[in-house]
């Protein structure tokens, strides 16, 4: 392999590593509307809803999402009641306790 090939390979490696590192910076941090309940996971959970319902995205099952949905519904003096899963999204109604 000639010297120029090593330089090209090193440049490609450096560019790839830069993209990987920058991708880590774009992950939403836990906070309003975001959470990260799984210890190994690049993408966290997104919580979207209002006083009537809440959807928690990127979850494996309804039990994993329940604490996040309940926290959302408590803002309105209600508790979360599971209704259904749509793919990796758990949907809850916010109901009066």
C-alpha cells in the first residue's frame, strides 16, 4: 500500500469518527418531553400529550412507559390508564383518580 493510500484511509477514519462523536451530541437529554429509561440506548423516550392523553415513544412495553405517563398526567391532577400500543409507542388516557 502506498503512502497516499494510508493518508486517504486515515482521513476517512477521522471523518467517520467525527460523525459518530457528533451524533452523540444530537441525542435529546432527559427533561421536559424527553426521558431515557433504558441504560443502554442512544435514543431516549419522547413524551407527548395534553390533559386528556399521553403517548410515550420508543418503549418496549406499556409497563416501562407507565411511570413517564403517570408523571405527565399528574401535572393535571390525573393518573395514567393504559389504552394500547402502536409499534414502539404506548398510549395512555389521563383519568381522574
